[in-house]
């Protein structure tokens, strides 16, 4: 997320420790709103944090490799949300089939995004998707 004068930040702890992160690469995101909302409180109240599932991931304060960004794509809340909202998984798979380097649910949902190395690939993926109303898609660039 973006807190430091239009720069990105890495949140640690329970979100209270913020450190600036420099992204030396530009990524493009194709974000899909699936046409429904998911209650954040429902997602978190159904999430069971198991200490043996915790992974210690170290993230550099300067990211210059696009593949490193895609390797970090993980959202534990998908384990709670996808069984109740299988459309999330379907959209993730569609994005990858359309050329995304990776795909993930955003936060507690319901938006899903695919990550691309450039705008051309994101635009091509969008042209391959068939999104019925009320689904909507947006293409954005990282800061």
C-alpha cells in the first residue's frame, strides 16, 4: 500500500511497523471486481491462524526483479473465501490463462488481480476475458 509520499511501504508486525520500499520495476495490474462484495469481518472471523503455517518471508527494501514480485503473491484469506465464493478462484485462473504472471485475491476480497510486466500484456489479457455484467475490470500501473 502507499503511505510515504506516493511511495510503497511494507507493513510488519500487525501492520503498525511501516518501512518504505523502493520498487525498481514497474508492474501492471488487471483488477477485476466480480460484481459482489465480501464482508471483511466475515473473512477474518472465519480465518484460523495456525502457527505451524506461518512463514517468515524477508522482503528487501529495494525490489528490482519482476519475478521476485510475483513470487511473493500469497493471501492466506483465500483459504477462507474461495470455498464460499468459488468465482474468486475461477477469475484467478482466467487471469493466468490470459497471460498474467500471477494472480491473487486482493485483501479479504472480492477484487482479484493479475500482474503483468507491461501495459501491452495487461491490455491483451483484458481483451481475452469475457466479463458479464456486473463484473468490471481496471488496468493500473504500480507506483
